[in-house]
C-alpha cells in the first residue's frame, strides 16, 4: 500500500513540476548538458503503457519492423528531470532510433512543433524497483497538449532504486514513449 501511495503521489506532483517551469522549455534543466540531445552529442549509442506500445516494444526487442507514421510534427526533447547520468545514454539513443523507425523527426533548437519534457523516478520496494515516467508534450508556447506516462518494474531494489535500472529498461521505456507519441500523432490530435 505504501508503494501505491508513493507512485500516486509522484504522478500527482508531475503537473507541479510542469507549472514551475512555466513556458521556458530551454531553462528546464538545473544541470546544463543533461538533455537528450546533449547525451547524443557526447557519443551515446544509436501510464501504464497501452497494448499498442507494449506490442511495439516487444517488436523492437525481437528485431521486428514497426510501422512508420505520416506526420508533419517535428519533436524536440527537453532535458530529462530525475534520471541519473547513467540512465540517459540508452534512453537518448533509443528515443532517436525509435523515432526514426516511426518516421517522427527529432529536431534541436528552433523549428520544433512539439517539445517533450520527461520526468523520472525510481522507487525501490521489496525485491524490485519501479521506474515511473511522465512525458509532457507541449506546443512551442509551453502549453501541454498531451501526457504520456507509465511505469516499468525491474528486479532488484538496491540503494536509491536507480542502481537496479539497466540500459535495457530505459530502452523499453523509450520504445513505449515513442510508440505512444506516434499513436497520439496518428490520431491527428497533435
């Protein structure tokens, strides 16, 4: 019950983080250079999730192709809040690779039609760790258009929780994120 209350509490706090940041998506990160683009530049390798994203993540793990979407969207990822430095390279590279597979252009700087801000927590409880993620999809003015959220459980509950989180875990989260984003964009709401 304690774990459930903690998860719900974190999910309720995510909008407060968004509200505190205002519309300044470039000033999001208290530690410059931790964004998705920054990790790629440094040489990173190339909600409960719905059934479509789970199927997409499974297809990626099995090396199967996933359907590309037709979209005019150009997405920029803002710096991620809450994830460790070690968790960013696999997340970043998989977000980029999966977006390319799905036909979603990732841009840096101006020209983005959608800015995606990510919030992460890892909670160690018993013999497992739960990674909770929330992504806010914003328009260039900072207005939230959509929210992607979910969680991924991993075995082990060492230290702060992040010690149990593997690169593969972050790649699975990236696959689900891009698949959920693609599904939303396909519905024409973005």
